[in-house]
C-alpha cells in the first residue's frame, strides 16, 4: 500500500515552495501539514489541492489517480476541447427548464 503522506511530502519538498505558503493557501496550520506527511491514508482531495498549489500532477505517483489521468479520460471521450462547453450548455438547459417549472408553480 502506498504511503500517501510520504508521496505528498516528497513532491512538496522538491517543489521548493515554502510550507507556510502552502498551508496559508489551504487554510491549515504547519502542524497539520506535518501530520499529513505522516498519514499513510491522507485524503486524495488534499493531495490534489496541494498538487495544484505546487503545480504537481500526482496521477503518475498515486495508484488511485492513475485511472483518472488525462490520457484515460481522452480515450473515454471525456476530455477534449468541447467537453467543458458541453457541460456548460447542459447546465444552462437544465436551469431554463427549472425556471419554467418555477414560473408554472407560481402562477
């Protein structure tokens, strides 16, 4: 089993970004990040959040993220230039339908 905290620590240390800066961005204490480094079952959410801060992609380092890396999403047809636009349009369509329903209920 992978020790997520150690993987995180290695990436953070190699990034050269000060721990203080990282902890301020995620609104945690320095003690919290040291505890995170010791935690073998650290939440993937925190790892991804810190990865964004230090500009590090953990999908190659963590087994749990390998299945969600961009190449597998591209193969599945879920990641291309039109993908965000598709979801935006879908959201707007649903929002319009919701508003229509509300208008009918209020009349």
